[in-house]
């Protein structure tokens, strides 16, 4: 069994920041799934969607998860839609632990409001829109995860320490 730590959750919950801390503390490779796909395809995700469609992108995502699952262990910051396919979730759960990071809509708005690369929030950068999107994705996230960690008011290093403690329990289970 690979020893991966998959971080899932809505944009702005802190997946990238926590992944960097876990990478530092555990010395495991760090994979930002969306960035890896962008690097391999030589185009932004919005371009991939426009030129090839969402199904093509989801296939790339599934292929990457399959590749990661066969590896020796990594910290994986998953794209928001990675949990939308059951086969992805099954592979993630079989090859490591899946941690759902959560935050309140207000926290997320504060974290993402200065960024323009959030196409899902284009013209909807407000708490109600964020809450609505979060509710739509909540069942998929909750079905996929083995652990839930709240990030509101917590530093990435503190969150990473908590995940490392969970990992020790997970490996022993």
C-alpha cells in the first residue's frame, strides 16, 4: 500500500499551504495535481477545458491519480473535482489516506478574494455563492474522505501536525 496523503476540499481551504507543510515535515514528494496537469499539457486548465472539454481533463486527472497510487508515497493536493469519479476515490483510499480540509464560507472568501484565477467564483465573489457551491460539493467530499480537518483560524503547520498524528493512527489501523 502506498503511503500517500491526499488533501481534498473546496478552493481556499488551505490544501496547498498544508501540503507544503506536510512536504517539509515528512520529506515526501509534493504533487499539486492541477499544476502537474498544466505542466504536462503545456496549457492552463481553462484552455484544456476550452479545447478538449471537461471529460478530457477528468481523464487526465484520473490517469494522474492512478500513477500516484502506484508510487511510494506523496503529499497530494487534489483539484476540486478529483473526487467526482468513484474510481478516483477508490484508488485514493486504497493507496493512502484522504483528508478533507474544511473552512467556513467567510474564511474562504477572505482567502480567495484577491485572486482572479477562480473561474467558479467569477462574478460571484460573495459568502452566499461560496456557501452554495460548497453545499453542492459537500456530499462528494464527505463520501471520499476518511478524516475531516477544519482549517479556520489555524496555521498550516499546526494543521499539518494534526494530519501527521492522524496518519500514524491510519497506518496502524
